[in-house]
């Protein structure tokens, strides 16, 4: 349809925003009414969104479809993560990681089939068929999910590296009274509308991100639990650093002129971009239970330091060596491997700190950091256009991950110990 790269990236941003920012509300329904109904509705919305994509011939229709699909995906993902956190307090990192792996590695199974169906039948038929398929499967599986009954949860073994709070924090204790957030939402809507009608649409995501950290940070710091603000900030900078690279993998490979170059690895031959996309999704799924399991043994913050440091080094190495197709495939895999663990480490850290009673809602509040991180992704293309290369994007992304690694052990670890000790 002649849509440019920037317009399509807006759709990606919309999907991520609605997949993440509504998770706390969906989590509240889960904590109150149980997971099955939320999963079922999420499956219906996912199917509707994909089917709408098959008919969308304007950007507006495409954006609306992405919003609907995002809401559905967030409902399914957030519910599954929150339920896993409640079932396995003794293996919380592994449980969250295995659950999140379905969101990462699961997509690896569909990369090639989707490409083949697009080539054979067109993207409209592909959206329609895969949308109906996933919607039906999710809706059927919804009826098998429930929260644990009293006595079904295993005993928590003593581990000095993994400290857990016995206090059960309500969501409003963590982020402050709801009235402040309703006021903040009104400010965001009015501000976004003002920028839109002033023709400054490009700056809306940046303005929202600044409002979240400015206004929202002030509310959390003064009315909630300040340590949540640190967790949120770390999630955002790691998420943004990873998204800057992962969301632009295709245009980066195209600009480096290696996207269609054949690469042979492990006895398999594929084009560099297809190979990278397949390996990336597999490793992005494997990393979640792996680092989750590691964190159950050596502690959340220690694991964060290791993973975030590897991510920073991997991004910098991709910046230096990514022009070679083989290194592009290998290093992009390393980047995805060291990035996906945020979806197991942060939910488990949140529940360790704030308790299990409102685990789905509280983890959902922290998960909105992914949406905040996505607000910054569209500006990576602007940086690339201004500088003429992806070098600055790589350096920024690497630096953000190194910063998060240091914060994990130097600030978060001792601070969280004090919060839990106070009860």
C-alpha cells in the first residue's frame, strides 16, 4: 500500500502500548474473578485483530486492528504470568520464565510457515488463517487455567540469595492512590490531543514517556513505594535498549546489505535475516526459563547483572561485526538471548518484593514499562536518518544495558533487602 517504514513502526508501537498498559486492569480482573474469563476474552480479541489486519487497506484500519490484537495479547500474557507466579513461589523465576517462553520461542515455530503462506497466498490470507487458528486455540485452553487453592502451593525453601516479602502490598500501596493516576491519564490525553492538532504527532510518544517519569515518578516516590520506580526505570532502559535493536533487525540488515545473503550454520542454510529471525525467537524463548532458573539459585539482582552485561557487550559486538552475515546471525542471537530474560526476572522480583496476593496486578503494573520503552523506539529511525548509520543507536542501546547491570547490584539489591526487612 506504499506505507513507509515509520508509519508501520507506529503500528508496532501501538500494539506494544496496548499489550502492556492495560495489563494492570486485566490483572485486576484476574485477581478478582480468576484467569479463565480474561484468557477467553483475550483469545477472541487476538483473533479479531488478526482478521481485521487481513482486510485493512488503510493505516487507520491497520492501527485499530493492532490496538485490538494488543489488548488481547496483553490479557493472555499478563494472566498466564501472574498465575504462574502464584503457583510456584519456590521456583518463581523458572515458572515466570517458562510461561514467558511461550511468548518468545512459540513465535519461532511460525516464522517460516507465515513467510511461506505470505509467498503462496498473500499476507491477507495469512493474517486471516493464523488469526482464526490462534484465537480458537487460546479460547479452548482458557478453561484449563485456574489459581491455586489453599494448601496447593509448595513450601518455600530457605535461600539467602532469594529474599521474599511476607507482606502483601495492594497496587495502590505501590504506585499511589488511583485518583492521581486518573488525573495523570487526563493530562496525557489532553496533551496528546494538543500535540496532534498542532501537527506535532512525532513528539507525542516522547511527551508521554516524559510524563510517565515526571508526573508518575513523583506520585510513586511520594505516595507509593519508591523502589518500584527503580525497578520500572531499569525495565524501561533494558527494554528500550533491546527494542532499539530487535525491532529494527530487518531494516538494519537491509541497510547493511546482508538481509538476503545466504548463511550456513549448524548444517542449515537460510538468508541472514530469516536465519537471524528464527534463531532469535528460539533463544529469546530459551533465555527466559534459563535466567529465571539461575535467578532462583543465585538471586534476581545477581542474575540481572550477568544478563544485562552480556546484552550490552552483545549489542556493542553486533555494532562492530554485524556487517558480516555470519556474525550478524550469531550476535543477534546473543542479543536476543540476553534480552528476553527481563520477562522472567522483573515479574519474579516484583512478586518477591510485594507479595503474591495481588501478583497479577502488581506484575502487570511493572510490565507497562515495556510499553514505555516502546515509546522510544520510533526515534531510532530518526537517529539513523540524522546520523546516516545505526552506530549511535547501537552505542546508546549498549550503554543503557550496562547502566542497568550496575544499578541491579549497586542499588536495587541492597535497597530491596531493606524494604523486605522492614516488612
